[in-house]
């Protein structure tokens, strides 16, 4: 019985030590991975800021932010983001020429322990507004 308790305590300590140890290096953690603009009208230009934090233990460097369509543009900080520091990526979407449900995937390339991270914008595009003065 004494031996069983000793083994249990040893395994508990080893398990605890493993859960307390994080993977070394930079890590990007987004506050949200998807943003839904809801209904917008064709021709509207909208933007959203995706906030994130470097939850790792080394400086995070974003090397590229890839979009799948010329209708989507991004802005981000080019300087290293220190551990614990917060930053953001601004995503702009131009709905000209688009209709119906749209999902745009943005791929964030960095030196994070997971080097490719994806965020998304979603919207439903309605026909253009009619001028009330017509």
C-alpha cells in the first residue's frame, strides 16, 4: 500500500510538471478567430480589427498576412511583438461586385510555434441600396 501511494504521488508530480511547462517560443493567441459583419449592401466597405496577444516566451514576428481575394486588405505591425504584448491586424473588405454569403479567410504567417493561423470575416451581401431621391 505504501508503495502504491508513493507511485501515485510520483506520477501526479510528473503529470503536474508537464502541464505547467509550456512550449518555448512565440505564440499568437487571437481574442476571436471569426468576425461576422451580418448583412451589408453591395458596394459597402467594412473593416474589423482582430486583436491578439503574444502568449509565448519569445518575440513574435508576423512575416506575412495572406488574403484569398483582392477585395480584402490587411494592415499589421511589422515590428516584433514581445511576450505578453498585445497587437492587432486590421482587415478591410470591399463588397463591390459581390453578392450573397461571403467568407474570406486570412492566413497569418509568423514565427509562432504554430506558424500558420487563420482568421475569417463573414458577411451576407444584399443588393445595392436604391437612392431614395430617385
